[in-house]
């Protein structure tokens, strides 16, 4: 009896809901006449997920509306409030920026809320759809950066395609989208230096940043805290990853996109710019069955690229290589790569202990940041592993005192360390506008003094008649005078003399003297030798490194 009563109550509630819903739809139908727009019941109309994805959930909520149909340039929008200011603003955006023809429909509140429940499906649909983004080269587009600057009316998708295509054309490592008070500044990092590329109208700001957020799986309605993500685009049928950082600023969110092209990680050791002598020495160190090799230098000096070149050299079928990286940015075939996650307790030190139980031959640790990581890494080097890592010091000789300051004992450093490489990246002169130049007498004197100190046993011949070069800038180098970068290096290879100095807790100056005795060049000397060869110019060497 009780079950029958409960069923009757459910039937009554269902019937009441249907009656109320019918009345609501009738009122909505009448309301459509007041506003002069047609009426629709979305519960009886199939909603297009592609259409819904044109607006974010926040835009729909603010507009009291949803985009429910899209066919070609025809778009249909359902709303409970045709006079809503946010709605009219978003409709104008669809018309002006995307070229859509918009038709407006009136719906009931229940009908609209039912459509809103589909947003989780929309998000999954977007994620599947945007798994790979197709981008053509910038020159294939009718719209160029210059036309964007002039305010060409194109969609956010096309703008992003132009930016990514242009970045590829100019070999940019990063794209900076920086909102200013009256415009959006677009800058590319070319050969390590930021260059202004375009100033875009503020009208693009919201749509382009929303587009990037959607691709990167970031929250559209969060604008007051930093967010990080990544996406993949296809350029000439080749996938390229993009790391995205979004940061709030005074005039809106700024975006930096790091282009994670595979060019940097596919380099061979011979292509890094080592002198013949240094190349042979490093080859010998990489052939050793154990020991630690450290690369040093500031952020952006090419340390990781050098380590990847070492890994490419060592990556053979009979060798097991495991890396610890923060984060894993480039995927390397045949190598086990582990991302660091400190929030879950996976630090460099903890990760290193774990991977040593995986029986590796070669281990790469992204960075030695603390005493624990340094100790475990050096112990691994002493127990039959090749260990590669990086350290933040200004020169090669400074790496040993830095490890001592971390608390590492000299008797651990001395047997475990095989080689230290300090490096910087200098821009290469554009070959199309390169020409010989005479140096200022003061600068020439400074250069000659440094070159005169090149060790006699270095194997480097300094010509008596010295020629230097500079580039004037042309179309092929974007008027900068430079195209591409190359490393300048200094090495310390452990021999008996260096090992004794480490055990004696010698300072940087004594270690530098040992480096000179070995016949090693300083970074500045290596750079000036490259300047004599016309690879770079003197100003560029002194910009990145000083004696």
C-alpha cells in the first residue's frame, strides 16, 4: 500500500512538472512576440556541440544564452534576455571577428538550463577536437603579421595560426603576447633576444587568449592567478609542442608560448660548436663506463641542449638511459624520461635513488639543486654509472667550490667528477649581410690581449693578420644581423693535477690555472676565436661572457 502511495506521489510530481514546464514554454512563446524574435524549445532541438564551443561557459552564463546551431557562417543563439548587454557584445564579436551571420531565438529558463548541462560534453568535445592543431606556414596565409597590425578582421584561430607560422619562419623560441593599455604587443625571442614583431588592436585580446586557453586545457573563467599548460600543433604535417604560461597583468592576461621544436634535441655532438680538440676530449669522456659530467651556465645558455646531444651520442640498443627532468619538455625515442613532481615527493634526489634501482647505464639529472641530489649523483658516478647533469655557476672552475658549498666532501667530488663544461650561446652572423669590419682601437687592444693569452698547447693558431666581421642586417635575418646561435665553451677535464687540487680544496683561481695548463681556452677566448672565423662578432662575445 505504501509503495502504491509513493508511486502515485511520483506520478503526481511528474505530471505537475510537465504542466509547469508546458506553462513556462507557453509564456516563453508569448515573450518571443514582445521581443520580436522567434521562439524555440531546446529540449526538442538537437544541440550542436561545435556550435556551443564557440562561446565559453562563462560567456554563456553572462549572456543568459547559448549558441545551439552552426552551419557554415550561419549561427543561431537562444537566450532568455535578448537585451542583455553581455549578449550583444558577444554577438558583435561573432559577427566582426569571425564573420558569422547571427540569428537570435527566445527560450525559457528551463530550456536554457538544460542546454547548460551539456557543457561537460562540450569540454570533452573540444579536447578531442583540439588534440592536434593544424597550422600552415605564415607565408601561406593571406593575412600577415603586418595585416594583423593594421586590424584585419579575422578569427582568433587564424591569428594564432599566423603567430605560430611566423614564429616557425623566423625560428623563434618564444612568442610573447603582452597586453598594454591601448594595444597588444607581440614579441618573438629570436636567437635569445626579444624582438618586437607587431602591435595588435585590443579587440583581439579576449578572443586570442581564450583560444590559447582552450587549446592548453586551462580554465577560461580564471583570470586572476597564473596558469600553465601545453598544446600541440601540426606544421607541414609535423607535430610541435607548445608550452603555455598565462600570467595576470595590469592590462589583462599576458601569455608566453615556448615553441618546443625538436631541432634542439636532435643535434649531434659535432654540431654544438666545440673546437676539434674539445670535441675529441668530450668523446673520450663519454666513452668512459662511469663518472659525472656537468654542464654549467645561466638559464638559457644551452646546457640542456648539450646534455641531449650527449644522450643522442650514448643512445644505443645496448644502453639503458633514464632521465629526471623538471619538466619533461622534449620526448626522446629509446630513453626513459621521468618528470619531477615535488608535490608528490618525487624530487630529484628521491627520483635518482629510485631510478638507480632500475639498472641504468646512463642517468641524466636535470639539475643539481641541493646537497642530497649532488651526493646521490656522485655516488652513482662512483658505482658504475655515467651521470650527466647541470649546475648554475658562471664558469667551469666555479663548479667545484659550488659543490663544496653544498656540503659535498672533496674526497667524494674528486673521484666521481670526470669533466665540467661551462658554456654560453652567441648569435651567429647572418651570412647574407656579413662584412669585414675594423674594430675600435680600444676594443682591438682588449681583444688582442685576451687572444695573446691563449695557451700555446691549446692547438689553436691565432693568425697574425686578424680579421673581424659584422652584419648590417637584411630581410633574411629580420634586420638583426644574426641568424642562429652557437655555443662558446670552456672545459675542465679531470687529470691527476686537477684531482689533487680538488682534494686540497683549491679555489677557483687555482682550478682556472690548471685549466690553462691543460691547454684549455676560456669561454671568451673560444668566442673570440669564433669571431676571427667570421662565425660571430666581438660585441656578441662580450655581451654574453666577460673575462
